[in-house]
C-alpha cells in the first residue's frame, strides 16, 4: 500500500509577514487544525524537511538574488524588492526549508517511498523570478522541484500545472524556452489581475514554443468554465505530452470566498480538478504527483479545499 507524504512543518509559521498581510502564518495554522479534526489517515506520512543548500537554489535563481535575500533578512528589512514580499529575520532560513522540503517530497515519490505528496509550505514560490521577488514569493519551490526532476532524476517530460488564481510568472519564465517542461496555468485574466502576465499568446520561446499553455479567465468565472478548459484544452495537452511526473502549483485562491481575486470556484471544483489530475498521473506516470501550496487567503475556504485535496491524494495512494 502506498502513502501520501504531507509536508506541514510548524517552522514555516516563523515566516512572519506582519499582522495585516494576507499571506500569514494563520494560513498553515488553519490547515493544520482542519487536518487534525479529520480522522487520522494511516495512508498519510509526515515529511520532516531539511533546508536546501543555498547552492541548490542557483539552478533557478541568480547568486546575487540569493545573497540579497539572505542579507535583507539578516538586516531586519521589512520586505525584499517589493512591499508585498514581506520578510522577517527568519524568512531566508524558512524559505530554504520550504524549497528543501519540496525537493525531498519529489525525491521520495521518485524513489517509490511515497505514492504522492502535498507540501503545505511558506513562503510560496511561483511568482519568484530568477533575480527578483514578487507577490509574497522568495524562492520558486515548484520550479526548483521541476529542475531537480530534469537534472538529478533525468526525466525528459515534466508537467507543471498551476491552478493558483494568479499567473505563475516565475515558473513560466524558468522553463518557457524548454520542451522538457510543459507549463499549464489557469488564472485570472492579466488585464484585470496581478501579475499582468499569462496571456493566451504566451506559448513559449525557441525550443519551448508550444510547451506553455495559458488559460486566463475573466471575473465571475465558475467551475463549469474550468471543467470545460480541462476537457477541451488541458487533458488533450497532457495526454499528448505524456508527462513522467506532475507537479501542481496548488493555489486555492480562485475560490469564490477568497478576498484577493474575483473568480467563483467552489471546494467541489478543486475536488474535481484534483481527481482529474490524479487520473492523468495514473495514466501517464505511475501516479507520480506532488502538489505544492501557493495562494489561498480565506482561511475556511483554504482549509476545506486543502483537506479535500489531501484526502483524494491519500485515497489514490492506497
């Protein structure tokens, strides 16, 4: 019987963004409380994270940027690069722990020690560019995991599916020149929502042309439109690509209750998307799947969506 890895370390709550910041430690506290209220599932196994070595960040981020983040935290600065990216003295070390735990999770799935995994990490990562922080993100956890799958595990086809309501600009820019990563993003339309990237005509560059698929949605979009996009665009692209591993940038901020975006998904829509991606992973890559927390800022909607997501991963693992 396989197991689902759960990365939910209390140290991630030491990344203190301030009392008014939406990306707060309360997000993980709410997730932990919701999981504890559910019957303990023997198919879920805790992952004890270790920090990534700073040198390990350099496959995705520039040396100068890594040094600047470290220095800004040591100096006690309130943010790095943009006011949205709040930091505290512990943030650099916690960001190393988030990236390290995520790469541990994909290593365990690749080795067969875990069937799949969910990484509830902070700070999130998908907006982080090579040399700049954006949108609450310091180091790009999913991009670092994808790069490790290519370099260390020598995979040739990795899918990154980003369903956070905000476009994963940092992840796209890390791989848009490569065909070894298929990047698919569903998000609020860049004309009306941060970060202003992710138009449909962004399809990759050079050898990576055709390996980026952006699906933007206007305010008021419901789950029916997401399901249509899956059936008409995403699933055909996945089946044609035949990924060897699937990574999900799992933001839950397209939920209708979320305060940061005007889309109208329900928890049941995240349930449907999770099950659909699990089935794709079963078809193409022996179920090898790891999801990594990005956004989600309404605590009840976030915790309900995460527990539903995690339960389906555990069910598929068993």
